[in-house]
C-alpha cells in the first residue's frame, strides 16, 4: 500500500469513484451524484481535463479524464483546425 502523497491537500478534493476499492458502492449520496463527506478523493493535480487522484482509503493513485473542456483524445486533436502561421 502506498503512503498518501505529500502533495495531497484535503482542500483539493474530487468526487470520482475509486477504480481499486469502490468504497462508494451503496452510498445513497454518491448514488445521487452529490458531494459525499466520506467518499472523496485527493485531487493531486490536473492537466486540463485530466485529473490526477489518490483515494484516501486504499491510497490507489490514478488518472481520470473528465471529458470537460479541452481533452487529450486523438479525435479531439484531429478535429481541431491547423494553426495558421503568419
């Protein structure tokens, strides 16, 4: 089991299901997509819409693509018009 990341700050949280422990399964608040006081994740960093998270329960670290705003998918890059060079 990993230790909690030194950059982890309880003031920076996200409410995303943990892919390792799924501790929020069966929680009524999480099921209603509300900000539960128990099943949050440390938001370690983000790069645009890509979140870098850590579960405080099982300490699993993972990346989560929200799909909100600018994404890093190949389709999104291909759909973007080429930059003009003046």
